[in-house]
C-alpha cells in the first residue's frame, strides 16, 4: 500500500517510528516533505527503496531496540543491495558519526530539525555518498507543513505546537537532541486543527516536549490561550495535550480545562520520584509537597479529572526510604495509570557527568516491580469506581478481541469497549460502565 502524490513519483520510502508521540508526529512531517518531492510513502517494507528509522534516545533500551532492528535490516539489504537506510531523530542527533562508523549499513543520519533537507540528502545517498545533517534550529522548523497522517484512524491526530526543552533535568537527553524551546505560530495551529475537523477528525492532541511552556510573544498567547482557541473551533472537537511539566500546571490552565466540555478531563503529570531529595538531584524544580499541592488543585478545580504520571526508579543514590516515598505518593494520588521505568544513564547528561549510577540492577528491577504491582491495584480501584457511571465515548475503531465491539476513550482517556450495533467510528456514544479490568472499561450503549 502506498500514499500517492504526483505522477512523477518512483522511489518508495518506508518509515518506521520509535519513541514518543512527537516522533510519530515528526514522521508524518517527513512523509509530507517526501511526498511533495516526488517520493512514494509505502507501508510495505519489502517494496521500499529507502528505509527511514525515526529514533528515540530517552532510554538505553530504546537505542538497543533500534540497533537490533538495524541488524535485522542487514539481511534485507543483502537480498536488495540497492536499498538505502537512514537514521532520523534523537538517536541520530546524539550519536551522529558514530552510527555511520558502527552500523555499516547506515547511509544517512538526519537530526530532528533537518527534515527539510531530506530530498537533498537522499540525492547525495543516491550518488554513493554518506549523508549527514544534525544541525539544530532556534526557530520552529515545520509550522506551515501539512503532515501526512500515517497509521491514522482518521478520528484522532497529533499536532506539534512547540519543540525543544530547556528544563535540563539531570537524567534527560532531550535538551541536547531537540534543542531550545520554540513555539509555533498559533494561526498555523488553529488552521491545522480546523482542517482536521473539517476532514472528519474529532480529537486532536497538542504536542510538545514541554507542551504547557508554549508561548507566542507576538500576540501574548500562552498555552491556556491556545487551548481556548482550539477548543472553540467546535464543541465536537476533543482536545488533549502532552506532555506537561508540573511547574507549568497553573490554576489558569486548570480553570480553562474545567470551563470547556471538549477539553478532555485528563492530565498527564510526570512526577519521576516521590522523594524531594531525589527530585532535587534530578533538577525537577519542585518538591514532593509542591507537587502534591498541584494535585490538590486539580482535584478541587476539575473533580472528575483523571491523573497519570511517569516515574523513574533506581535513580542515582536512591535509597529504600526514597523508594518508599515514591510508593506512598502513588497511594496518596491514586493515579489512574502510569508509565514506569528503571533509571537508564544517558551519556553527556548532568547525571552521567556528576552522579554515580550506583543502584544495583537487581534492586532497580525489584523496586520497579513493586511500583508496577501497586499501580495495577490503583488502576483497578480507579476503574471500579466508574462502574455504573455513564460516559461520552468517542468510537475509534473495532475492538481487537471482537469484530462485534467498538472501542474508544472517554474524556478521562480511559479505554471503553462496547457492542458495535449500528454505531460508527467517529461518533460519540453514551456508554454506561458495567464491568472493568485494570486497563479497560466495559459498557453498554444507552
């Protein structure tokens, strides 16, 4: 299957994406740039002339998966020696020449701000050269490009509203691989969201490495103002956002979320640790108590809001007491769901330079397992409280377990499964919850 542009297209490009939602959004921009320069985007690896891997460097495990994938591509390239392979994104930015030297099947390295140069770089590769461009920009790079919606259900879509990060958390490579914070012109964001709604999309997620730091000084528009503008496109267009930093969750933003029915009542608020001592080492810019005050504000202003988080266990010097602080914070908040990871030292970060990675791997694993087990209990408790409630669910597709059921999400970002009947994708369906698991709500349409 291919996505076609004009009649002069001949070379086919297969794009494989790893990592965060921003990477998936970037792959859609890459697809649009290549389409507009006479390339075909294919979903079939075996018919591709080029394989582009959009990579993630946030954890060592992500990089190892990509290196393993490159080894698999060696066999493909033996059978098809004309095949060219490019590494895009954060791993390309972080490792640069090292990837060309170590992975001898890689022909091209392209950083996340250099995708406009892809057609020229592909020409260099065709001429038998190795191509590399990893220069970072201080301005928003792609704001007027209309992305191809790769792997889309034509119901939900991502819109990148800003790039980069300047928080410099001790463990994180993002400021080095993505560069400075820069926000996109709000007019282009509203235009993109409006076009998506007119095309039948009913949910958008505003994306940024630190999305609620968005600021457009020319019109004095902050993230809260932007949320209002997008929400006012139509009450039928749901609005989500990711990812937040706790320091930017203001009461103004919370009051706006509460004010608009179509701004989803779901906040992802990464905590990373429940220990103030560890948070200080991580350079997170808040304490345990300050974070708890923000949770209290969410509960007060948006009582029906779901709250999710990210956590890293086994960070440098973490003690059993620090770990217990994290577990107790999880119990206190009662997160609806969480993304949970072991600490993975990333080269050239502050933590790698200054702190010993001194928590043994078996202790990291045990602590992670304890957090996961606790979160399973909390997720099940949260979902059980929804039994008997009725939610407006945006039907997104056919359930994986039964062709006779649809799945979708409610405002709180929980997955809901219900009988298909005559409902269609893209419709809002009122569903009463009758049963649950830790991951899913099961309901009856009413």
